[in-house]
C-alpha cells in the first residue's frame, strides 16, 4: 500500500488526508532536506529515483558541481570509477580511491548509489581478456572481482550493474572474452556471484539500443526471462538510452518497458542523454527539440509503473561523454557548462511535478 501511494502523483494524494499522512511519514526524512522545486523532490513523491553518473574529480574540487548534484538528485552511478580497469588494473591490486569519493558523497547526502559495472568487454584489462584461454582461472578472476566489490560496497549500494552490454544488435550474444572463456552462462554466473557477494543489492542487466522492441531487446527479454526461470537473481533491467538521433514514437517504448516490468523486474533508464548535433534548427531550436525529447522520455517513465529509476549520463554538458564519443561538440544533458538549467531540465521538472495522466494516476490506457 505504501509503495502504491508513493507511486501516485501529489494531487491525487491530496484528495485523501489518510494517504497524505502516510506519504508524509514515509517521506519525512527526505522532505526535511529536499528543496521544494527540484527534480528529486517531485521524483520522490512518485516513488522514483532520479540521478546522474558522476566522476570523482569534480566531486573533489568543484563546489558548484557538488551543490547542484546534492540539490537535484537522489541517486548517482559511478561513471568510470568502478570499471574493472579502474579498480583492478593488475591482478589482485585493487584501488578504490575514486569510487570511495563517490560513495562517501552519496552516503553523506543521503543519496542512493549504483555500482557500474562488474562484467563488461570494455575497460577490461588485457590480463583478464587473456584468461579466456584458461576458463577456470577466468571464472575465479570474475568471482574474486565481484567478491571484492561486494565486500567493499555491498552494505551501501542500492543497485549494481552486474553485466553490461552482453547482447549484439542482431540479438546474438556479443563475442567477448567472457563469452569465449566461460560460454553463455557467464551471465548467470556473474549474477549468482554478485548475489552471494552482496545479498541485499538489486542486481541489474544493462544494455544500449534496447528501448525499442526488436531483435536486441527481444533477446534481452528472453535472456532475463530465462534467468528468472532458473532462479538466477536479476532484479532490474537497465536501458541506457543514449539518444544520438532524437526519439521516434514513444508508444513502442512504453509497451516494451511494460513487458519487462511484467516479467517482475524493475525498469531503469540508466544512461540517458540526448545529443543535439543531429537535431534540426538554430542552436536555441535544438535545445527546445532536446527538451521535447527529454519530456517524452520522462512521460514514458512516469506512466509505466515498473520504471523506478531514471539517470542521465553526467550532470552537465561539461561532464558528458557524447562529444568524446561522437567526435563532435554537443550539449546532451540537463544543465549547461556553467550548471545553469536548460530547457530540458524544465521539461523534466514539469513532467515530474505535473504529469498526472499516467497509470500512476489510474490511467487504464497503458
Ligand atoms: C563511458 C564513459 O562515460 C566515458 O567517460 C568512458 O571514456 C567510456 O565509457 N555505456 C556504458 C558506459 O555502459 O560505461 C559508458 O561510459 C557509455 C556507454
């Protein structure tokens, strides 16, 4: 009951004094520390977590970054700080300094955090990839790595992207050192190991290009259904949503999210950004179009009940990976380089504060 109430928009709750009391109780800790017109304020009232991926450097030396982050958001992801290359570049030699900075910030500010990511084919040191020729040692290395992360952060993290990007666009398993060394069941093995290492943490399968139904999304769906059927602990599916070319029809995305939710997993938008380089118009018009894309993504998220987390891939345009990735200047996030809110920010805030048309408000059209 409480969860349902927390998933309801504020206007509906005002209709019932009893409901308001429950909400006030459940939300009291946050309400005391949350500024009223912020993303996290409105997101929390819907039972949604809203956040960004963060880097340790600005957390160490940029006050404005820290303040904006703590004001607007209630969850962070470790952008690069917990990738294999970052924490275990050589066998058995772990470095946690960067991840510790992020985790300490989150803890200090009452924010949740997501660890990203244990088993991936990028940011993978050569010594690990080479173990594909020696499956027992590779299996042990995977378990040791997962154990180490679980031992250090298992008590604090809420979500853990355990396996990242295991699927090809055509729906076959990606040819990675993990697949070559351990075979297709490396995915199940990773989740089982992560659950043993951090039993309280919700475990996530994360991938890109899966928001629309199609061969890749269908394959992730089949994978997750199979894992659940075998009792493998998977609790959420992450949809990265790096939108490099805007957004088409939202209907199929809603339906796709819905079918994942019906499997019994949470749906997370994990790495949202909306590139402007391929949008039409003047610079100002591009920002408006970008805001429209963010608005529509957010509407999907507020209207599909299974969506519990929405995170952008970076706080502000000067902390975005898109320019690096595409080789072209861009401005894909909610805040500009001077941390001023962009039209996209206002669009997201508006949806969070006012969108009451979705199933969370009793709409049966989903
Ligand atoms: C990106 C980071 O943002 C960059 O800083 C880094 O150079 C490369 O990786 N999918 C993922 C993320 O799951 O880990 C990637 O992050 C972006 C695509």
